[in-house]
C-alpha cells in the first residue's frame, strides 16, 4: 500500500481518548499509514446507523456514541481491537475492498488456530458456527480510514447478552478461547502483524 506503514501496540486505552487520537492522526498534514493494536475498558459503542433500542440493559457499562459505521457493539478487556489509519485514496482500495480485505485477514488469522470461519452477506464481520467472533466498523474521511476491527480473544462475553449485537436480536458471540485454550492477546497481536504486513 505504501512505503511506510507502522504498527503501534497501545495497550489499554479509553475509547473516547482513542477516538480523539485517531481523528487527530488522520487530519495531520504529516499523515502516515498506521495500524494500532489495543484493548478498551468495558464500553458499549453505537455506530452511525445504531438504534439505541438495541441496548437492552447497559447496567453500569458506559455507552458512547461513535462515528464509525455500523450498529451497537461491546468492547472490553480480552478483545483485540485493531484500528486501521490508512490513506486509501492513494491506493486502489475502495471501502468495499477494504472490508473484504479485513474479513479475509481475520479468516486467515483464525485459521492459524484451526478455527473455520465464514462471512454473512450484508452483515460485515466474521462468524464461526453463526456466532460472531469479530466485528468491523470503519469511517472514511477525506480518503483516509479510521476505526477497524475487534476480535474476541479471551474475554467475558456476558455484556454481549445485554445488547442485540450489531442490531441482530439473539445473535450469539464466540471468542478464540472457545476453540483454542492456550491463547493470549499478545500472541494474536503478533500473528496479526505477521499477516497484515504483506497485505498493506
């Protein structure tokens, strides 16, 4: 995609703060393509198409109105979030191709753990046995993308039962831990970098 692409491991980051950092990065005149890896503290986020009714019972988990595409989702510790800050205008990547690329990348990452995954037409993300294991939500501004993909690795999945994930009532979720006992966020991050380097 470009001469320079850097990967940044940011650890645990507040959602609002990260969103501010992403917006600031993509509006920078000295913009460089970057892919960020991080985890968020527990939070429900609403995409631009989201209906608040899909949050059934937030309990004490904060709700954040985001500017990414898509519906409602949950982020929490043990979920690897990968944000793609890329200039797609300078490449031949259109939005649909980018989503497809991210889905294929996730499928291939899961394949390394012997997890057979699939896609559902019209419902971006990656699924295993009809359970959602990864969500995709992007925003493009002036030819640059931000936001990205979240992959459930080893987390408490209970909060997903408090929402209709991605606007689908009764949609079940899965995580890598369900299929591969010995897995850590760091392992998945290292593998992701290995797989993403040749793509971008």
